[in-house]
């Protein structure tokens, strides 16, 4: 698919729900540097500058939304929710739903290595599209676009306490990605009865994903799940 054609630009605009006045902006947003390196005579721009701008715009929009929507939350809680909203996994999932990967202009090498499905590349493309919308339509349009795809997800993880319950979040991702449940094992107990320290390990299949220590099995399991989430994220880069 050659995404620079007017027909394909129109398809992408329909997918994201925004029509650009300046079509050059959306073309730049979907152009990866690998394409420019292989086609220096036909195109000289790529999407990293728009990605930089989109990242900043996204941070402002999410911070503003959380600040006014959750006045009871502390700075630490707001930061945790924001971190979830702007993380690579969240943005790449939205980009996949919008089918942005199909419209990206990529070099042959990037295509061959599955660039259209790479979470990092998709998340960057989402931010570039947001940056383009901000330049084309201003902050109001950028906010409408962002919250249309992120607000319900933010509400869901907050209502289900998934951001502050690492076990639930870890299980949700593992089940969705691998179709199995994580398994927790109490690996060690140490100390006197009234001051025991527990060490819990969590496995996905036969692979160790995390270990945690705590004064209760529940606390140790939460810490193990938190480590597991970090490994899941690293494996998806």
C-alpha cells in the first residue's frame, strides 16, 4: 500500500476520525526515516519531529484531563495513571486498532522485519499523527482525538484498580497475550513467626517472570507481579 496517494490518505483520515486541511502534515506523520534513507530523491522529511511534538502534546492533554477529572488523586497517583496512558503498549494498541501500521511508509528492511507491527514504531507513529493534528487543527482538535481513544481505557483501569493492583494487571496482559494464567509460588520464608519475610516467584509457563519479597504473601506476590510487568514490557520492545 502506497500511503502517500490521496485515496489512502482519505482512508487513514477516516480511520482516525480527522480530516487534514494540510495533507502534507499527515504524509510526514506516516513517513518513517527508513523510507527516506532509501528514497532520498523523492522525499526528504520523516516523522520524528512530529513524534517529538506529539509526545509533548499528549503529556499535556493527559495531565490536564487527569488533573480536573480526579481531584482526589495525589501527585503520585496521577503520575502512575499518566504513565500508563502514555506508555508504548497503550499507544501501540490504539495505533493497531486504527490500522495506522498499514499506511506507514517504510524502507524495505523495516518492512521485512515486521515494522508495521512493531509496538515501538506504532507508538511513535501515533504520537506523530497527534503532533500533526495539533499543528493542523490546534489543541482543541488534538484533545478531542486523544481522549476519544484514551479516556475510556483510563477509566477502565482506574475503576478496576489495575494500576495499583499489579497482580490483576499482570494477569490481564498474560492472559491476553499468551492465553494462560501466571503461577505464583512461595519460594522462601525467613525470620521469626511474628516477623516473617516471604519471597514469591511468578511464572508464565515454565519461565520465571519476577520475584518479590514482603511481610505477607500478598505483598510479595504484588512485588513479583510488578517485576513481571517490567519483563513483559521489555519483551515487547
